[in-house]
């Protein structure tokens, strides 16, 4: 994948996270504060816990830090997959956000 292709796909992922937060805030009582600074989105939950998603441009990866740990994702041609076999990004983000918010939350591309 070229650097431009990576940036296009990674930017689309960050935008999807922002849009999902807006939808979740409209449809639930989760009250997720999301802030984007450059290639990083920080989700802050009502209990003040955070999930941070940031781009690692030199590695062409997306990293996520949550209470459950730190995770690295590479684009496999169809979706962002965990580099250690832990699954697809949005599925994993949904699990981590559900755990941290204390209610079911769904993120998708």
C-alpha cells in the first residue's frame, strides 16, 4: 500500500469513529466526548476513562490504547486487523468501549 492509500484509509477510519460517537451520543446516554488532534482521536467516557486511537504513519498502522491494553492494526486489503490476531478494529473498539462505558456500544466503518 502506498503512503497516500494508507492515509486515505486511516483518515476514513478516524472519521468513522467520530461519526459513530455522534450517533452513539444521539441514540444513547453514553455521553462520549471525542476530540481529534491531527492523526489522533481521544474518546473520553463519563467515568473519565479513555480510549485513544492514533495513526502510526511510518509503520502504516493504527494503534489503539484502552483499559484492556494497547493494540496495533494493519490494513489487510479489506479491513483493519490486529497484528497479533485479536480481530478486526471496529469489533475490538466496540468491545473496549462497551466495557469502559458500562453499556453496549457499537462502532462500525
